[in-house]
C-alpha cells in the first residue's frame, strides 16, 4: 500500500457515510460534507449501486433526506432494481425521507428549468444528499461540454455546497474511455471516483479534497450491494478449538464452507490438488486456506503429513495451528518432515518433537541413499497415521519448493516422487495439497497430471481465489474470527 496519497486533511472536516463502511474507512470516514463528487465509469460498473447506497444510508433512519434526479431511468424501474439489493426506496419515499425526480428532457430550455427545480427541491425538502444521473445527459441537453461544466461549477458546485448538500454526479464513459468529456470536469469536482469494468472490479480514487488516503485503488463488488473488499488477517483475541465442518457424503470438507460450496461440496477422496500462489502472495495469506484444511482434518482425528514450503519449519506450523487444537491431538496426528543434525536433534532446539519426521542429508556421496531413507521414513509415519485415523483420509501438504531443493541433484526422482504421490493419494482415498510458485520448474508437467488446480493471487492487497481445474469464478478471501478461530470466507466478484 502507498503510505500517503491525497491532500492534507483538516482536523475539523465533517464527513458523511458513503453507504459502504469499508469505503468510509478508505476515505477517512466518508465524503466531506457539502462536497461535489464525480462518480464515473463505463456502463455496468455499478455507479447506480454505489450512489443509491449513499442515499439510502442517509435516509433509512431519517437522518438525512435524499433526492435522486434521473435523466435516464424511470421511478418504477429504479425502485424494482433497488429492491433486488434490499433497498426499499418506495418505503423511504412514503416516510418522507426520499424523493425521486424524473427529468426526461433533451432541450437547453428545459434544462434551465430543471436546474431550478433541483435547487428548489433541495431547499423545500431539506435534502442533505443528492444524486444526479447523469452528467453526460445534462451535457448533451445543454448543447456542449462548456455549458455542462458551467452547470457543474456554478450551480451544483457553488450553490449546493452553500446548502450543505453532499452531491454525487454520475458520469457515463463510453466503453474503452477513461475520462468524462474533455477531462476538465475532474478539476471542478471536489472528488472523483472512477469505477472500472474489470474482474476483479477496481475503484480508483482520482482525487478527494481534504482527505488523507492510504491507497488510491480498492477492489469492490456489487453482489448484494456496493462493497469495498479487503483481506483481513486478524487473529482471535481468545482462541478456541476448531469446530470441524462435516464432510458431504464422499466429499471431504476443506474446513471452509464457502470453498466447499465453490468446489461442489468439497474435495473427492483421492484428490491431488495443486495450489499455485502468485509471487506476491504472502505466507500468512495462503495460510487462510491451508490452516483450515489442517485443522479440519486433525480435529476429526485424521492425520496430516507435511513437507513445509521453503523458509517454514515445524515450530512455525505449530505456532499457527496449535492455538486451535490440543497439544495431544497435534502431537498425535501431525507429522512434519524436517532436516536434522547428525546427532538426531532439530537444528538449535535439542531433541526432535514427536511431530517431526527427522531427515538427514549428506554433503556429497551417499546423499541419494539418504533421500531414499528419508522417503521411507515419511511413508512409515504415513502408515501409522492412516491406522490412527481409522483408515480414513489422510492429508498430505507438500511445499514443492522444498521438495525441489531436496531433490536438486536428482531431478529425475522429483517427478517420480510426485507421480507416485498422485497415484497413492487416489488409491488410498486421501487428499494431497501441493503448494507451488510459478517458478517451480516442473509445474507445467505436474499440472498436466492432476485434475485439481487452484490459483491464489492478489490485487490491491486483496487475496483472490479461483479454480483453474475445474474452472470457477474469482472470489475475494477474508478471515472470519467470530467463532474464536480463523475461517476463510469467500465473496464472489461480480
């Protein structure tokens, strides 16, 4: 994130909610009261959803009356569309807190009367929030960009601010365009929000006077209303033991009900899943996924075998899993492959803990034999866990970068090891999760052998999850700690 973009923020500035708590947070509390905000974007970017949510937030409790001035959409259509988002504007109108003004006109003379009607409506109705949809239609009716800017600056800019009515003006952009009109409108407005028709959707805060910004770009969705998304990696203040999510028939739960639903109910027994993580995805971010899997297995008395990713050791895994299970369960059902010193101790920590599978590596000759021995130890511990799990599914979690380093001198054995693991996973009805960076040299060959491929990437500090094989939509990941343990939540990006 950028440390600081935007202008200095006066301590006394008053804010009004945007209708999105997350966007309010980005804007230091919301829009400056009495400001003129230009909301621009191509058709379908959610401009109406954002601006209607702004009006509804003020009017729903009778705090600030709002007016929606439409040059495009009729009242009936607007009310029906908003009801699909749970926004009952018809009720607010009956209660006297909202007014919809239909302004279908295409002449300059008609526009002159309409601007007067808008200002009179603000005064008589006591409106503190106003939305005009759209600036583009106003400009066409007035005969040109210059006349449109005059209305924006002289009438809406000056008089509306004098009345203390925070105003959002919608600006339509033709597909492919990045500015409204000739761009001068952005200098007239106090704030400019640009909504982009991408997946994921991105909102750019081009400017916001009097506001300190930590970032100019945020990801948003219009699924069930406008909402800015973020990936919260907080942990519960008082950790509790993980409550397992039950399997669905023959499908094994991932520990995240949202991910289970996306995958059609969970993972089939025998699934070998490659989770590819983009280079900028942090370890603590991809743990949203892997921690749920581990905890859901061991708290159902199922074993977990781990070859950690590079830079992670057994103590790290114990630290992020341990608070949500018992020591007895962890020691009994988790086995982590880890290199040890020649005396059989873990590096710098004395004797190996019960959950460590010690692997010795030689310096030069004989290393191949030691790799065979290490692999044998791993499979011996697997058989013990399989029995301890009542012959139920065991999960293997393999960091390919670590595996690649182990087999650096014997690359032909690396693919053999992975191929054997794929076959063994299927025949035993287990689940294997392979974690790969794009730089993994054998990634393409491994992906050609598996039916499950999940991609983790990032955009504007939001962790994104998408199924590649089988294909799924893109989802934004978040962390829910309300139950006392971290659960991965996913929200569809529409």
